[in-house]
């Protein structure tokens, strides 16, 4: 997960725990088989397609 500041126009994902991340950063995090939020460690269960499913694109 990067430490860059989110700015208007960035592609971001909001996890169900309400934390925001750059879309490419959090997608990479979940693709590496992590199942938790990097900040609060809330656990997310992948759906059938392998998508982590804890987020909504914004």
C-alpha cells in the first residue's frame, strides 16, 4: 500500500470499513492473497470470482 495522498481525480476504492485507497494499490494488496484492510485489519472474504468484494469503486 502506498503512502501517497489521495487527491481529486484519483481512482480510489472505499472498503466496507470505510478506509480509502488508490484502486491499483488496494487491488494489488488483495491479489497478493491478503484478506484484510491494511489499516484496521478488518477481514474480507473473497467472492466466487476471486474478487475480494469488500470495496466499491469511486
